[in-house]
């Protein structure tokens, strides 16, 4: 088994939106904003070679929207999905599974590409994964979240004939108050959380004796580890608070490695218990394992 960090680029979002109720005087020390109050964030996927499967988790924004759309997000840097795959010896054609943590545009935008006037899968040999609960949430979006669920990203997945749904846990919670896991592949299981959006999936990977959890938007960055640091984008912030609290205690106890999708500077970390609560411990990259 092998895993690879796949950087698809960087973008900017308003710092206040990313840190919610936390005052700027505090969060600006963690991710300094530009003159427009915008902070840089990564679009970092993970690629998992698991037996005969090559699984890509999330795909970034893609490039099919117009200049006005991308003008809101200040894409920058030299990384791209194709370049990052190529650095590791792969192309889109090699991918067998595209796993979407959720269907917000910055997580699934590159799954569908334009070919002439058609919108088709950018991964011709891959199954496109989500879950039924989140799919229904995304195709019938609420008024607050619909700007993140773009029809041109989502509906062509179904039209491609490649869309598939993972299993989902029952409503029983474990001792930490989190939903149970379901299997996805030989070495990957799925955790489900509901604070950021309904039925977001976090892949949990067994690798070289470690447990790596791809944090998606439950913990976008190291700076979001303290409990009050919850994005303004979250649909159910009190649910996020409970999910973070329970998960971080489990992660500290079991020495999990947290993999960050949006942290522009830090790829992974472990966490530890301190007098101020659970905080980052060791900062590292996958290549150090």
C-alpha cells in the first residue's frame, strides 16, 4: 500500500468566514490575511494505492467555471491536479475510484470537465463515490448552502453512469458520541459527520502501523483544532463542536495522524492533551512516515 499527498492548488477565502466567531485579533496570528481580509488555503487531495484500487479523495475546484467565478477565490500557486498526479507517476486514467468527502465545489469541481459542450467525468475509468444521504442533500440544497452545490459539478456524475453510493452507518453512536464507521476498501474505512454539511465522509486509513484520518472540513487546518474555531460555513456549528470534541479526544488517545485538506502550510499533525485543551503536537508530512 502507498499513499500520496496531491496538491491541486491554493485559493483564498475571507478569514472571518473561515474562523467563525473567533475574533480577528486572534485568528490573524494563525493565518495572516491580505489587505482584503482574505487568507490562503490549500486544495489538498490524497491518493491511496490499496490492493488493486487507486483511490483519489476529493479533486479540488477544477477549471470549468468562468473568470467571474474564479475571481472570487484568487487561485494561485503552481500546483495542479494533473501535475501532482504526474509527479507521483500517475494520470487521471489510472484512477479507479474518486471518493468525495462531500460535494461542495472546492472538493469535487475537478471531477467533471467540459468537453466541447458536454460535461463528462474527468476520470474515465473511475467510479465516482458519495453517499445517498449527502447526494439528496446536495441535489435539493437549502438556500444557505446552494451556492456551494453547483449543478454542473454534481448532476453530470449521475449522467456519466459512474456514480455509486457508499454504505452508511446506522444511527447508533459509539462511546464518544460519533457515528460508527463503514468499510470502503481493504485499508480504508469511512467516518460520517454532520456538522459542516449532512453526511460528510472522512476516510480513515491504516498505513504502516498508523491511523491517518483525512479531515476534510471538520478540521480544515491546524488552526481549527481549538474547539471554538469553527467555520462560519458550517450548517450546524453545535454539531461540529461536539464532533470535534469527541474526535480530538479519540485522536489524542490513539495517536492518530490528521491530514489537512485546506492548511496552506501544514500537511499533517498528531494531537496531544494540554492544559488549554487538545492542541497540535507533531507536525509532519506523509513522506516522513
